[in-house]
């Protein structure tokens, strides 16, 4: 009888110890938050993060559309059944949505190790065919293909908060999110990373410090990405002492919903027929990464680096060689 009671006591102690240990392991999981995680580069990044480390990560997909978010989560769990994948509803263009998402995040998690600020839009893009053909026969042709400089303009809108839509979605919502998540990002004795999906299309000429929302111009996308690069630099200066580091990347030219939106009337078959041309262009410019997997190369590369070793003045580019090999290269911002 005594033996039986002692056995039970031991079992209880053992199961408590197991609980504590497993809780310890759960707490040790690194928490990664990805915005715009349900498609394109963001979804490819999530897939690659889980392939890199299924057990040690707690992945949280922040998306505006929960149906799309559920579908992305199901896809990820189908290939990584043991993974921890949560969803968080957030519309980066809405101040109230960002504030409540940040609040919800802080209730659910007590740490955030990686924050990928990836959601982005390029609404109503207009492709300047005349400038494109002019560029084709100029010495600027490679730059034009690599950066889209001079051939893309957009018609911006205004959000219900009264902000320019591109500025709010690509930049301001993310800025607010970082500020709200400071308590979980900044911890003594531990580093955290912000990684912004910027672009080659971030041109200084498109950004006016007197008009940071780009109310008056026709290149709000380029302006928002240039401002992203500046903000990342400023965040590094502001947060470095608190162990929070910020980096910007460019995924290259990737075939995603955003890219297909540049020529919405273009039938899918034409895009497919264009692919061999794009592969050929890749021989001349390694920025034609083309697939979301390749485009997420710099994002996953940064995940593997010690943030203290990174250059705050660099933009990390996902690149794909003519033979299809992926690599990451820093270029001064
Ligand atoms: N594709 C390229 O060639 C290229 C080149 C340079 C930089 N980038 C950048 O790469 C990032 C990812 O874009 P992508 O190419 O992967 O295009 P994508 O497939 O269209 O992905 C964009 C993601 O952002 C989300 N999003 C858009 N507006 C949002 C909002 N208001 N709130 C929350 N989420 C929102 C989208 O959600 P929904 O599905 O609900 O729309 C989607 O998940 C963007 O920042 C883009 O600027 C892309």
C-alpha cells in the first residue's frame, strides 16, 4: 500500500517535471512574426523557415484576410505537421487593426525574435510602354530591367484613417507595429531582428522629405520603399542598444500576385510564354529571381546570421545566377 502511494507520488513528480521541461522547451521556441504571409515571398519564407527548423520555431502569420491565412496555414502544416503555426488578423493599412493585432500578440506571446515586415502593395500600376521601348535601346537597359526605374507609376488611394494607401500599407502600419511590439522585441541579454522587404525600386528621386506620404507624385511604391530603407537605418540607431537590429532586403523580380497586377489584362498563358525570356534575361541580371522561393533567399539568409554582424547600411539582395543558383549579396543603401 505504502509502496503503491509512493509510486503514485513519484509518477506525479515525474509528470510535473515533464510538464515543466516541456513548458521550458515551448518557451525556448523562437517566435517569428511574418506580415503578408499568405502568398508570394512571405509564404515562401514561412515554408523555408519551417524546413530549416520545424521544432524550434513558433510561427505567426499576420494577414488581413483570414480565409487566405487559413489556407496558407493548412498548406504549411501539410508539409510540416509538427510545426506550431498561428494566425493573427492584421490589416497594415489600418491604424486600429495594427493596434489591436499588436495588443493580441502581446497577450499571446512574451517574446518576438524575428519580425518580418513583408506585406506590401503596388496598386493600379501603370506600365509606361513608351519609356520601356526607349529604355530597351539605351545604355540603361539592364538597370531598367533590374529596378523598373522610369517604367512604373501608380495611382494611390486614401485609407479610412486619411493616410495615403501605399504609405500606410507598406510603411506606416509596420512602423506602428514595431513601436507597439517594443516590449516583446527588446529584451536584456537577447537580440531580436526586424527584416523589411524593400525593393530595387526604392529610388531617392521618388522620395520627398516634405511629402513623406507621396500625396502629390506618381511613384508612391518607390517612395514607400525608399522610406523603408531610411526607417530601417533610423531604427538601427534608435534600438541597437536595446538588442534590436533592423535590415532591409530586396527579393529581386519575382512572379507573384503583385507582379501579375502590373499587367492585369495579360492572360496567364502570356506570362508562361514570357518565362523563357525572363530566364534568358537572368543570364544578364541576377536580380531576376522569378520564383517566391528564390526571392525569399535573403530573408532566410538573414535568419541564419548574427544580427550584430550585419551592416546597417546594406540592403541584402536575393539573387539567382543564370544557372539557377541562389545567393545573397549586400549592397550599400
Ligand atoms: N514581386 C516582386 O517582384 C517584388 C519586388 C520587390 C519587392 N517586393 C515586395 O515583396 C513583398 C511581398 O510581395 P509579393 O511580391 O510576395 O506579393 P504578394 O504575393 O501580393 O504578397 C503581398 C502580401 O502582402 C499582403 N498585404 C497587402 N496589403 C496588406 C494589408 N493592407 N494588410 C496586410 N497584408 C497585406 C497580401 O495579402 P492579400 O493576399 O490579402 O492581398 C499578401 O499576403 C512586398 O512588400 C513587395 O513590395 C516584391
